[in-house]
């Protein structure tokens, strides 16, 4: 009676061995993938640390102050702060910046510049208070 089960057991043992063999190589492949991903993560961490160091160097206060002085920039003061309504229409300002070619009836070429319609009244601002009541 056991002789009837021997071929079935042999087939089951071969299937189990094949499955175990395939599982082993699947685990080895997964370990290789994990190792590759960990190396990529470490490379990105190194890149991030490098970028942070570059940013820290570029954002140094003394370096930015020297660049601002070289460009002729000055800190914002109260008399330089204006209301948005005092600036005028942006489209008109852009139109005024770009000269337009024009030709007179005599054939003379010239550049035509548009003057913005809005008059810019920029009086110096007096001490004001913000919405919290603190002066600035």
C-alpha cells in the first residue's frame, strides 16, 4: 500500500525542493535590490548634505551684505515704503519702458516713448501704527 504513495511523495518532494530553490534566489535578488536602494539613499543623503553646506556658504550674512553694497542696495527705511495704490498701473509702466518705433510722414524714423498717465505721488510717510497698534 505504501508503494502507491511513493511516486506522489517523490513528486511532492521535487516540487518542494524546486520551490525552495526559487525562493532562495528570490530572496537573494530582493537583498541585492535592498542593498542598491540603500546605496542610492546614502548617495542622496550625501548630496543633500553638500547642498546644505553650499546654501550655508551662500547665505552668510557678511557675504550677502558685501554683495548688497556692491550692487548699491540699501536697507529699507520707512520713507521708502509706499502704498500699492501710489505705484500706478504695472502695464503702463511696462509700456513706458519699451520704446516703440515710429515713422513720420517725411520718412524719418524715431523712437516713440509712452509716458504713464498715473502721476506718482510718493510723499514721505509719517510714523504709523500697524493693526496691533505698535508704531513703526
